[in-house]
C-alpha cells in the first residue's frame, strides 16, 4: 500500500471559464508554518485564467471522483489498516480560494516579453 510523505497535499484546480478540473499531488517545501510552497508546473491550459482551488493534506493512498461543484467531490482513502473510507471534500474543511494566473507584462520588459505569474 502506497503512502505519501508527511508534506503531501492534494490540490484541485478548476478553471472558472471552462470549468475544466485537474488534481495534483503537491509537496509543501516551505519552512515557514504560515505559508505553503509547492514546486510544480502549471499546465498550459490552466494559464492565463482565473482558477478556483481546493487544498488539503493527505498521506494515504487515495482516489477522487470529481463533481461539478468541486467541494462536493468524493475522496476515497485506504487506511493503514487496509480499510476503505470515503469522504466529501467539503467535510474535510480544505483551504479554498481563487488563483489569478494572468499573462501580464511588467517592468522594463513590458513591451518586449510577457511575464507569467500567479498568486494564491
């Protein structure tokens, strides 16, 4: 049975325009307990848009059934005892919010090259 390290989180992103959803396994590399830091590549089809995000901690093997409302998605985990348990994501009280991922121009390169960035 696969288990994840203690710094493993599940990140669910939903494009607010297309409603397309993606699930990511991310690892918090921040040493500051007040902030998360994840090193992962944002997919090209999720750039230059606004995204809803849901983030929650998980160290167990899991599967997710995504719902139209991502908070109503169902996660099933396999416990250390080998039992299967299912939860609705909203009941896990995940961190939620909006990510703005504009393809903006900034600084001296404003007329030359677009600079992509995002923030939570």
